[in-house]
């Protein structure tokens, strides 16, 4: 009889946010492009890796929090 170990649970890496230029951040997860955050006026616009609009937020921290909760961003890798 052969015993097989259960497959390990793999969790996607938390997105890493880098300011590519002033007012424009790029997020990656597991080395793959995940999304962007673009700052215009008082708004931070979040778009996923397919440029689909994910939301408009009043500050960078709230916009970045969206990255951690959106499955399309987390699973981009």
C-alpha cells in the first residue's frame, strides 16, 4: 500500500506595489503583472491586468487594499 501526502496548499503572493512614475503604481504578484493604480486629482483609479476598471478611491491606502481583496488581482500569476 502506498500513502500519498496531500497536495500542499499554495496561496497567491500578496501584490507588490511599485511607483513606476509619479502618480502611477504597478502591482505584481508572483512576478506577474496584476494591476495599476493611477492618481488623478483626488482620485486613485484601480484597473486589473486587463485594464478593466475595479474602482475609484479617495486615497492610495484604500486603493491598495482593493488589490488584496480582488480575486482577479490576487490570481493574476
